[in-house]
């Protein structure tokens, strides 16, 4: 059982039955102010890490594609008296990646993200169960709309191919059981903000897309945990992660596969209160600027896979990764050309490369 916040109903139940023997089990141990597993249960007597689970064949290995967008890296400063598409004068300051999606959104950036997601679906299989984590419910709706337009052929087969599942969307929430059902094809791709980060056991989820800032290690573990199940009977052997926010840098943090550290002190309040999923929009005095955007592009992509030692992530560019996979199959360029030139072999080679790369 997971201990929730100190003032939660679950905590009160545990305290009421304090004389009973209580066993705590969790996939995401917390050591946060006001919600600390260790305060209640004490230090864990047994831990089983994600990497151990992968090595033992119980959990899915993962591959990360980091897509770095130039405006995220450089930031954005508006012109003097510049207004957004809604006529709001944009506050003069440097908007950084952490602000994108919360304080300011760029339509062109949204389109680039949607196109990259669609490209990956074409690469790994368009029926791959996918969760797209967005900054808030408005971004989740904008991303849903863009993905529908880019995948209209699949949506014609079933309108549920792409859906938004957030706390304020009753239509989407009604499809949640179908999304996590291993025998149901639809919904296939879902956009969300917070709702699917915890408590959703989607065993066939093969792609997690991160386009939101992830502040805590606990939240990161929860999000990644949506796709770490293995289902060989449904052809789910590994997990793909497409990361636009460099959240997966947390894989390299010693805390990722270790025990949580006690809080150093109280958390600083965020600039704007962030409501629960079902709570609607931001508070009324918060304005998100919507800007068209220009000269926005993905400047660099890096693929990382689990190293042979089972502990570290091996990082390389997409080009280098592809080159190595081809060299494993063909000793020389002449060998590749000879095989490729044989018409009957083209489809076989393409299928082989898909197997080893995706």
C-alpha cells in the first residue's frame, strides 16, 4: 500500500488500524514534505529496482530518443510591445523551456512535436499504444487536434484512434478502461497532462512522449512506469521514450534506481497555482500567451539505449546508431549494395532493419 499525503483519507485509515501489522509496498517511494513513505514505514527492508527487473526479464528495456528544439535551448524574448495571437501584450522577459506550455505556447513548436510523434509512430507501428504527456490540459487538447489532422487516415478507421484523456474530459475518461485493456485496439494514442501519470496499468503501452517539465524524481518514475510492463503475447518487448524536455536525464541520476532521500526542506511555491486535473484552467489572473512562432526546428536528436552493464545509458546520435545497426548486418558497403540490388531482398532487408532498430 502507498501512503498518500499526511492528511489524506488513506493515511487516516492506516492510523485508525495502527495496532495491526501493516506492510507498505510501492513502485514510487516518496520522501517529500507532507507525503513521506519513510516517515511512516521506516527504511525499506527489500527493494527491487527497474534495472533488476529488466535484467531478470520481468520488465521492458527502454530506448530514449531525445529531441532538442532550438527555441527550448535558446529561449524567447518578445519584441517591445509585442502582442500574442489573442491580443495580449506579452510580458517582457526571457521565456525558457520551463515556461513553454505553461506561460507561453508556440503554434509552430506544437506542430513540430506532433509531426515528430507521427513520424515515430510510422517507424515503430501506428497501432502502438502511446501516451503523450503535455504541460496542461489546454496543451493536451491542442496536441490531440494536431495529431488527428496528421493521422486522419487512422482516425477514419476509428475516431478513438487519438483521444485526450484528462480530468475535465468525460468523453475521454470513459475510454480509459479501453485504453488499458490489452485486447482493445482503441484508443491507441492518448494525450494527457497529469491523469495518466499514476495508477494506470497499460501493459501494452509501447511509446511514452514527454513534452512537459518533470520536477521530481517520483513523478518521473511514475510516468516511465506506465510503459515498463512486458507483454510478449501482445508483441510488447520494449519501451520507446520520445523526450522533448530532457526529462530522461534523470535516468543518469543515482536516485533514479535508488532509495529516495529525505527532503532537505520545504518546497518553494510555484509562481502560479497548478490545479488538479479535474479542476479546470489556471487561476483567472494567469494568462498563457499564444504565439505563432518562427524558425523553430528540432536541431539535434540523440538515441540512448541501456548499456551492456545493465546500469548505464549508452548515448549516440541517430545517424551513428543507424550506422552501427547496418554494420552489424552487412560487413561492407559492397555487401549491402549487392544484397539491396536484389529486388526480392529489399523488403527482407527493410524488415530486418525495423526489427533491430524499432
